[in-house]
């Protein structure tokens, strides 16, 4: 239940950031992620799955956005691409029920660390802060789940 609250708060933060986003592609990604989070909060299996798939598609758009954003230096591009890539790979493994998906979830510490680095450079990332917060919240939830899994 706590994970639903955390992801909902991240989506609400991204919703407030929508009005401050000047890049249309970043705005579309943020809106897509907010909508996908809203769908996953509805506990009907088909709607949840649709939200999950939409979230994964938005993660692919974030990766494309990171490569497309030429005004960023390479380090800033990596701060956008790496978290989205790691979360996408984890969710792809979980969606396909591949073995060791739980172990891969321990790598979610990397997107969380990237987000904290991103927060130190918040002036450079004003358009990306909304969807990166959702990605970081998702990664933090997965890290907490994995540590809970390891401790039990």
C-alpha cells in the first residue's frame, strides 16, 4: 500500500511540473507517465496491464528523448538514459517472467543514485524533473521490495 502512495505522490509532483515544462516532447512523456501511473492504480487486471505497458513505452520514449536532446552534454544525457534503461529492463524481465528478475531488481539503486545526481543539477533538468521523479520513485520502490525479499 505504501508503494501506491509513493508512486501517486510522484505522479502528482509530475502533474504540477507539467505547467513548467517548455519542451513538448518532455511534456508528452510526463503526461504519458502520469496517465500510466493512474491506470496502474486501478486494480482491474486489464487496466493495470495497459498502464504497465504504457509505462514501459514511456520509458522507451525517455531513452529516445535522452539521445535526441543534443543541448545536453554526454553526462546529462546519461543521467536521463541510464535510469530509464534500467527500469525498462527490469520491467521487461518481470513482464516476460524471466529467471533472476528479482536479482536484477537490486540494480535499481543505480537509477536512484542518478536521480540524486540529477537533483544537484536541477537547473539543467527543469523539463525532465517530472518524469525523472516518477522513474526514481519506481526504482526506489523496487529497491525496497528487493531488500525486503533479501531480508525474508
